[in-house]
């Protein structure tokens, strides 16, 4: 996964609309609504989740490695990397969330990483 925190994921801007995603990738394999009210467009190797307003909230993609500019972190080392470089990182329901990098992932379930829109970090913090 190539990430510019809070800006883009694999070249897709986090300001993309549902229409932008469908135009770029075609019809998804499936579309569903999750338990927090987001609509998910599932393309197999990436899932784009939107609010009803059409605002992109998060992108979950396969990530054998997370590329942050010139740094590449293999998924197996991602938890240690986040814990050592983001003093605001926290755990929510088994997810390690990094406000610095705008990501959430389950360390024990490779290799999926969710890139978050900036406003989503507060929502993750507010979750019990």
C-alpha cells in the first residue's frame, strides 16, 4: 500500500467520491452497508467505505508492505513501527490505530490496512 497520510491511498485521493471510484475501477464485486452506517464498495483487493453523503471515510487494502514516501515497512513489522514512531497510537477492539499515519489495522490478521480520512481518527478514539 502506498500511503500519503490523510491525502491518498495507492494514488486515490481521500477526497474521491463514490462516482470517482466507480469511474476508475468499474462496478464493485459487492456493495454492502456495515454496522456503523457506511456503504462499502468491495473490489476484492480494496474496499472503499462512504458516508451516505458520498464522503469517503476509509480505504482498506491489502498491504504486504506500507510505503510512506521513501520508507517501506513490511506488514510483519508494522505494529512495532507504529508503536515506536507514533506516541499517540492506541488500541480499539483489536485494531492498532495510528493518528500520525492515519491507519488502523489488526496486527494478527495480515495483510489488511485501513487508511482513514482525518476526521475518522476522532471517531475511532470515541469508540469504547
